[in-house]
């Protein structure tokens, strides 16, 4: 009986303590650690102070071909342009979770249709492709999960916000890498949010596996960090102002 009464008293004290705590504003305030200060750029396109600059307009020294050769793409007029036939290029540094800003431009004299029109791509971790293609005003017909702003052969963009060939466009990307178990199974799939030209086109979209041209996507276990890759699809597509923040 004595024990039972003690338990009841203790429970009442805890309940009262919680009640007091709930009425005390500081109990739900987090003061430490302070949030790191980052100086923003003059516009959202300018790299903030903690970004890693991957292409500043003059040097592609942070890039190489998959076989380790020097990047052979053309650096001119502040842009990095695909040199058709030389192959994809990838960053020397590897990245996992990240915020990526990249600007791209379809050649103003672009020709061709469907997937054969200004095609390139931003491959997160070298394997998850955010498509680059000319889809200005829905003139170039293609499958919607293969148009610009799509996660290729997976998820179409929410809207088509493409600019005309010859104009610079922006992708601002938030990417969360997949998590794998020791046996290689996927614990959490990758996710991606993409803002194209200031407009949301992928909203925390689940990525279902490696980008596959034929067949369904599937995951293959890989490292927590992998190179960022840009695609050579034999078209004169350009990139500039590429910066990344590791998360
Ligand atoms: Mg592509």
C-alpha cells in the first residue's frame, strides 16, 4: 500500500513537472550550437561563401574524363561546352548529399528532334540523370519523363519552364544520396528537389535507381560520395557557373 502510494506521488510530481515545463518558453528553445553564418551571393546564382566552385568560366581543372584523362570539352566565352565524341566529364572530387547550382544553354542553332536535340544531362553521383534537352514551349516532342527537368526515364518535371535555345537556364538542386545496408539493399532511396529557372520542377522526388535507357531503374550499392558527371550526347550544349555545397 505504501509502495503504491509512493508510485502515485512520483507520477503526480513528474506530471506536474511536465506541466510546469510546458508553460516555460525556454524549454522549447534551442540556442546552441549557433547556425553557421554564410554570406549569400549578390543574386541567387552567385556562389555563396562556403561553396566549392566546380567551374568559374575559365578553368575546367576540376573535371576529367572517366578514364582519368584531362577534360577535352571546350572552355570559351565563360562556358564549358560539350566537345561531341570526347565523352562525359566528371568532377575529380566526389560528392554525396549536396546543393548544386548549374547553368546550361542549348546551342542557339540547335537541330534535331525528340531526344536528339541539345541533349546532355547532369548525373548526380555519376548515375542519376537530371535531363538537359531543348523543350522550349513544348515544340520539341518527346516522352515527358525524358524532357528537360525530368529525372530521366523516371519522373517528368512538374512544369515546363524551359527557355529558348541560346538562353542560359539554371538548375538549383538539392540532392540526398541513397543509403545502403551492408548487404547492398537500399535502406533509403535517393531524393531530389530541382528548381529550374526559379521554378520548382522536382519536389523531393524519389529516385528509383540508376538511370537506365532500357528497362526499369534499379539500385546498385555505391560509395557515399561519387563524382558529379556531365553527359556528352553529341550535342553542343554548354554549362557555366557550377558550384556545389556539401550537406
Ligand atoms: Mg541526357
